[in-house]
C-alpha cells in the first residue's frame, strides 16, 4: 500500500524566505489579534441580533474587525510577494486567496452600508454575520495550511539522495 505524501507548500528557497522575512512575524501577531477581535465582535453581533442590546457597540466592532482584516490582508500580500514573488494567488495559497477576496468584498460592503446608514441596524448586522461566516471558512483554510506546513517539515528532504527520515 502506497502512502501519499503531504502537499508541498514551500520549496526550500521559499521556506528560507518565509523564515527570514519580518512579515512572517507580522502575520503571526496579526492573525491571533484579528481572531480575538472577531470573537468579541461575533459575540456582540449575535447578542445584539438576539436581544437588541448594545447595537452601536456591535456595529462599531464590525468596523474595527474590518480595519484589522485590511491590515492583515495588506501585510499578507507583502508576505506572499516576499515568499512567492506574487502579491496574491500564489499556487500554494490560491484558494485561500480566492475566499479572502470574498471575505474582503463582504466586509467592504458592510463598511459601505454602515457609512451610508441606509440599512437598518439589524440588516447591517446580518450582513456582518454573513461576512463572518466566510471569514470563519477562510480562517479554517489558513489553519489547515499551517498544519500542512508543519507536517511538511519532516518531509522536506524526502526524495533527496542520502536523506534521512526519522520515525
């Protein structure tokens, strides 16, 4: 029975670039910050939809979440350019970037609706919830890729002459 090898995310050169750039650290800091902001905002949004309370806080929290999302997307594009020589849609992260564009579109639509003030608060929060569902899917994609990158490490020398694989 043949075992399948994990998908290779980084060439050895890309791994060196990834490990050497400060943008990896920036992403490593921004990702959990964004997730924390997301969790607090999600609580406020769901609570406001259920109870009608703290609606202004919920609406403002989505604006904050969107600004943090923009920060991680811009720095993520820079990271991708350094590591893969493409600002977006590098082969290893193509589908994550595609879903990220949907996430960005929904969050940007929220900002527009919030700024215009023509939608009811409830409708704005439902749009935010839709954006958050896509963000959750996208976050799961990236967490999967982080796991794949960790699993790739023992296999990075696999297939090279005299490579030793430890059990």
